[in-house]
C-alpha cells in the first residue's frame, strides 16, 4: 500500500514548488497519494544491491585523456556527392517538397 503524505507536508511542498499557496482539499488528497507513491518507489530503489558497481558523475564515464583526437574531415567534393545522392534536383539545386499550399 502506498504512503499518503499528510496535508501539512503536501502544502509545504506545493508552496516550495510555487504551485499554490492555498491548496484545495482535492489538491491535497491527489498530490498526497502521488507523492507518497513516489517515495515508495524511491524506497524500492534504495533496496537494490549496488555493490561492485562503480559510481558515475553523470553521463560522462570516460576521462578527457581517453577521448580520441578531434580531426576535421575535409572532402572537397562533398557538395557534388550530396547533389548526386539527392532524389529531387534541378541542375545544382536541391528540390524539396513545398510547405505552403
């Protein structure tokens, strides 16, 4: 069974989040249940065994030294290759479907 947060806690959170200064009873009931369900889920996550898993600092898990050198790709014929592979064209111009009627 999900926890239901009390009205005082939901009111304080609503004020901190700048949702409302004077929440209605329906607001308190709805968000009391929803916030309680979120806290239940967080408790489930805390029970997961994470031994042997190294912590990360966000999305980056490699160091700058591990990155490859940034070498620009230079192809002098890139324009011609794009035009040759484009399905609709008129000379050197690329034709795209119209967006206005």
